[in-house]
C-alpha cells in the first residue's frame, strides 16, 4: 500500500480525504489548520523526531468512521521513557479499524469514547488515567484491547481505570501497570471489563 508523508502543517480550507494507503503527518508540533480527516485509508500522526515537542490533545481533530486505522505517536520512541509527551483523548473516536496511541501519560478526558472496529493499543510509559468525571467506553467489536501503563518497564506508571467500560466482545483484554488504582465505592466508579478472548 502507498504512503504519503507530509512534514508541514497544512493551511488549506477543505476536506482531507485519504482514499487509500496511509497518510503520515510527520511533525513535532502537529497543528494543521484543517484537522478533519475522512476516507477509507489510514492516518498516522507522529513526531518527525523521536517525540512530540509538547502535549498532544485530540481536541479539534475529527476522524471519520470510515478510516481504517489511526496511530498517534511512534511505536519505537514515543513511549520509551525518554522525552515522551502526554496525550489526552477528549473526543469520540469511532473508526473502522485499529487505534494505537503511544505517549508518556494517556488521559481519557471528558467526552472520550472509543468505539472502533479493530485492536486498540494504548501504551503509556507513565500513567494511564481517566478524568473520573463520567463513564468512558472503549469498544473494539471483537478486536483485542491493550491498556498499558509503565510501557517502558522502568518501574513507575499507574493504571487508573475509574469510570471506564472496556468491551472487547470476542477479543482479549490486557491491562498492565506497575501500580493500579481505581475506586470501588460504587458501581458508577468501578471499571467494567467485558471480553471473551483468550
């Protein structure tokens, strides 16, 4: 499949349509004027160097439910424990393929819901958090769901799943952290994990 890499932030008004293959936005501070992406291709947003130059937020970005894959960060370096940056997911991300996020701390903020049709891979070298304001949902329609704190295995990284529902259907669920912590005082706070995979 074809890959197109863009290193500058776009300044155009209009639709970004990925008809096939993969579009890579390679920039240490990705902030295009138009943050809406549609089509049936895949999108990668990654630093040009090893890590983003600052925290990344999903606020203002729009990903169509026809996209067949979205990756934020670099798998080799964005969660390796060196100069990693935080990523906040604070919007609905409903796509037709897998989702992967690599960061220092990953936070599911207000409005975050991830109904995907594929594997979900959330790798944080530091902590994985929810903002503990309302229940969030990750659903993979049979894909595997992996939520990993302390991804760099340096002995620090808390997994906090307050108010989180994970529904992998027939897929497997993997959660891991150096420490774990979430509320158990009510059903509104307790995490709910549903998956029948091995």
